[in-house]
C-alpha cells in the first residue's frame, strides 16, 4: 500500500521531482517515451517536465493533423517546435513554425494549434509573480 494520497496514485509517475533546483532532460528520450504510451493512440500526448507555482514546462507530442482547439492561457507562453511543422492561429494571424521556431504569446490571447505533420513542441507558461 502506498503512502501517497489517493489523488496522487492516479497521476503519471515522473522520473524526478518537477520542482527541484536543477533539472535536466533528454528531450528525444522524453518524446520517445510519450509516443510509447497508450495515450499516443489519440495522436496527442503531453508530459509536464517542470512545475513551479509560477512557471511550467510541458513537452507535447502531436500526430499529423492533430489539433488543439482554441484556448487561452492565464500566463504568458512560448511554443518552441522541436520537430515537425505546426500552425498556430492567434488574433487573426497565422504562424507557421518548424523545428527551432519559437512563438511567444501574451497572457489571455486565444490561440489554436494544428500539427501539419507529426510534431513535438516545448510549451512554457509563466504566470505573473505574486507580491
């Protein structure tokens, strides 16, 4: 029997804590792991790599033609494409991003994501600091 609270027992296990002072990741291995999970059959999977109260880093894998419908983030975000090709629509503009492309989006800006081919991206979210 685990000492973890019941709600934690259903969470995906992470190889290390998500808020240590130093964290290092092998992104190609993490992407491979995402694609090996059963949820990849939906054409979309994600893993939170870093989780602080005011900052997150999420690795997202998308199958070809996968879509993330329009949504907003309460914090500022960056989308960094690691592989593939995605299209992001925001505020009447369309951004075509390939590996190495980075898009910054201000908080509260509605946007959607469309994977034109199998893709992997790193999403960062930063919320305003509390004072």
